[in-house]
């Protein structure tokens, strides 16, 4: 099947009707909004409805670029000089929508050179509808470039489309990046027939080891793969938080309690222990979490963990307080301050300890210690779907995990996909 052709006259207007400055604004905003969106997809304060509003704005600017036709292609091509992921996303998605092979080829070539353009192009491949990729991804999967083979697999993963025979071939690819993407894709797509391959494989590459374990756990393994995931979760490294999150959800309560006890020995790990208590989601942790709400450095994180267990919306139930007067957010405007990391708790509500305690005194009898809860209820398929519809992005990521953990072989819901695509899927579910 060839890429979908646009109807004559719908992709561009006459040259005299196109205003270059308007097209430039569409392109600039398209790249900027994607960058904003990229940071919000895993945020604890962004609800699905807010993501949907942002996606409508991105779609509107993309429509403006499509209407601009050749002028838009000229502008996005000129902006590729910066090599930022946002600019490559804008160029890639406009090129794909307009079926302009020159722009697509240039973006793919840039993706082969540097990780930043690669990230933007992968997102562009995931944004457009699958019909725009017909033939393009097939050529990537079978081509000589290891980067493009990896990107082709990523496109299939983002769209939840089976790569077919290319997937088992990629599992044994000599390139580390291709193998890592292949094992990740197998887990995301729910390819349960590949689980034995994932569980028994021995790989010297750390990323391949992690994604093999992560995928195997999603597919139902609770032995060696879960042990590997727990080891990564307790070690310093790029994949630590992702491993910690899934391991805490997949472990038995007894094993998860032991992991948190081991971490709690080190005072420097206390924030991770607080986060883990919300992931393990045993109501026995609630009184301990309420105590931590008095500490400004941990209060919001403890509040988020409390909500993950009880489902109590701190803002909706008026259980929050004003931020402390001496709060200093990061990054700030001080050019001499070397700390440029974004505040991990930014946007989360500040729990009012006394009000939260009063709520727990009135409602705690609904929760049984020793039972795993998630957003106020035991983990069930129906409840996870409700969280996917109404939760914030971090809660939705966890709900997607729980669906796979309770029904191994279920494809992992892409909580970063365009909102309209997610809404269609949720209606079907």
C-alpha cells in the first residue's frame, strides 16, 4: 500500500494566498508546543483532558502548515539548521502529512546523526496516522541502517502495530540499539509467544538487559525477569526509575515491602521509599505518609503517594494548603545557580496534614491493610480503564502497567499518543 495521497487542492493554497509570517508562526508554535507536551506526558499534575487540549492546539498548527504546502516545507527545512528535537518533529510531521519525500528523507538522515533529531523524528512517526507511513516504515525495517531499523520498530511500537517477521529478526540483530528496541516492542505489543526468548536471552548490553526484563514482566514473568528488574531498581543508572516503578507494581506485597525496607536504611533514599509506598499501595503505609506531609521537602510526594493508594483528590476535597513562603522552585532566574533540574514535584498539590488526617480518620475503615489498592480501589481491568479516562498522566501510566500485569499479553496502552487516538481506544475498551 502506498502512502495516502492528499486530495488535489487540500494541501496547499495558491501562492498569493499564503502569508509567510503566518506559516512561520505555525511552524514555530508546532515545535514549541511539542517540546512542552514532551515534558508533560509523564507529569503528575496533567490530566488527560489537559493533554487533549494541548493536542488540539498542536493539530491546529499542523493543519496551518498543511494548508501552507510548499511554503511550510520551506520554513521547516530552514529551521532544521538548529537540529533540535522540536524542529525535527515539526519538519518530520509536516513532511509526512504532505507526503514530501525530500523532507522525510532529510529528517531521517538527521536522525541517523544525533539522538536529539532521532527523538523528534520518532515522535513525528508516532503522531501521524498509520496510513501516512505505509511503505516508509517497511523500507526502514528492512534497510541497511541500524538507526532507521530501530526507528522503524519504534514507529510500530508507538502505533501498536505488529512489525511481523522483522521483530524476531531484530531480536538477534548485532546492533545493541536495534535489539533494545526490539525487546521493548515485544513487551509493548503483548507478544506473549516471544516471552521465552526474552526470559532466556543473555545480553551484555545494559539497555537490552533492562528492556528484556521489563518486557518479560509485562508479559507475565515473575521469576528471573522480575529479579533483574529489582536489581536495576536498586542500582544507579538511566533506567532505575522505570524499573523501580514496574517492579513495585509487579511484586508480591511481601517482596515489595522488603525492597522498601532495604532502601529505607539509607536516608538519602527516603524520597524513593515514599514514592514506592504509593506504587506498592498497601494502606498500611498511609499513617506513615501522613507524617511525612509535615516535611516541605517530601510533603507533595507523600501526598501523591497517598492519592495513589486512596484515590483522594487533594484539591477537589480541599485537603491542600498554600505553598510555604520560603519555597524556591528550580530552575530559577539566578544565572549563577548551577541547578537547572526541573522540580520533580512541580505542580503537585501541597497536602494539609491535619485535613488529610481527618479524612483518613473518617474513611480509613474502607481500606484493608495487606491488600493492594490503586486510586482508591482494588486493581481490576474496569477500574484501570476509568483511571486511563480520568486520571493524571502519572496515574495513567501506572494504570496501563496494571492492565498488562493483570492480563499478560495485553498491549500496553500508549499514554503519550495523540489524545484523539487514545480516546478512540478507550471507547473500544
